[in-house]
C-alpha cells in the first residue's frame, strides 16, 4: 500500500466510525462506530510515518519533506 492509500483508508474508517457513532438509534451501532473510530485513529498513528526514518508525522500537515530527517516524502511509492 502506498502512503496515500493508507491515509485515505484510515480517514475513511475514522469517518465511517464517527457517522455510526453519531447516528443514534441502536446502541450496538454506536459501539461498533466507536470502535471503528478508535481503529481509524490507531491505524493513522501506526501508518503515517516517514518512509526514510520511520518517525511519525503530525496529523494536520501534508509534508513534502520529513521534519525529522529532511528526506523527500513520496506519497505514491510502495
């Protein structure tokens, strides 16, 4: 998976979980939504790293160069 695919997947899981969590209705859907939202956050924390040095990148910024090692980040490289 490329870094772009990982980011898209984790944000999709997070948003799906948040929609289920706030949809109301059945308590089981709210529980599943909460777990899905937490899973999306965990996967983003786990996968959003610099390919060169492996250190975590911050959530809100789309990095061109790693702030830790200065390597160029290719979002489409497998």
